[in-house]
């Protein structure tokens, strides 16, 4: 092969690689520790299971895990540029609420969530998927006594925080993945599942819990990607 032929081949390979990269959609999953999944084993994070699903469905997508432990919607908005927009995403999922339940008022939570949505819409063409939080296990969480007078920790979150996500989706005509409702219905059918899917801290998902969550969330993402 001549030098010219080698050069042409190399240029062709580069062009194919660039074209493939351009066709790969970036999906940014913005959230807190339930998105980060630092306690889960490699390959068993929520984002890992979602990536596996999209790959299996032959969707050219790359998941970016933009979860931060202890974060709230307010913190998510503060890091929106580097955590989301700089990745030039095709789809952004937003999952906050667990920390917000104890750190923000429902009005503050709704305000910061709305700022996130409006900013993404103003600064990108990304499609947005709103996701409600997975439930608390009241019996095991350290905040359980704090919310007794408010009807219980998880009930308070569902009524105030998850409800705000549902309202936001309706207001802005955005797709809603009601993960809280999905888990709650599973627990109603089998009360033993709550200890299998949520760690002993009463909030973070086990590896099995992440798999259950991903199987519910991933089809919503696939639909936004055109599958």
C-alpha cells in the first residue's frame, strides 16, 4: 500500500469514527446519591443498568452520571453548566427529592426544579424527563421521627415533593416517569420487597433496587431517543 493510499485509509477511518461519535446521543442523568450510586458494586449503578438497556436495544447512546451525594434541586441548578450543558445532551433526566424533603420547603423545591427545566430549555435542545424519587423506608430512616406529625416521612415526600414533580411535568408538558408510584405499588403487593430493594439506611437502593428502577426508567429514555 502506497503512502497516499495509507493516508486516504486513515482519513476514511477518522471520518467514520467522527460520524459514529456524532450519532451517539448523550443522556445526562442529573440527580443526587441515588443517581450517583457510590455504595453499589461496579456495573450495578442505576446508570449502568440504563446504559445496558439502551445498548441491548441498539440505541447509540452514552449515559453520563451527574449524580452528587447529598445534593438537592438547588445544588443541581448551581452545577447545571458543567454537570449537564457542557455535555451537549440529547436527553436530560432530572431526579431530585430525597434530600430536598428534609432540607428545602416544597415551595423552594418547586422553584429550583422549575429553574432547572427553564435553563435547560433556554440553553439547549435537550429533551427532558422528570422522575419522581424512590420511596423512603420510614422504619429505618433517621428522619422518621421528624416527620411523624406530618403523616410520615415517605407520605410527606410523596404529597409535597413528588407531587411538585408531577405538577411541573403537567405545567411544562414534559414526560413524567413516576418512579415513586412504581416502587410504592410493588411494596403494596409484597411488603418484604422494601427491605430487598432499599438499603438498611432507609433511602439508597440496593443493586437489585437499581435494576428494578432502571427497567422502569430506561424505556422512557428510549422513547425520547426515538425508539
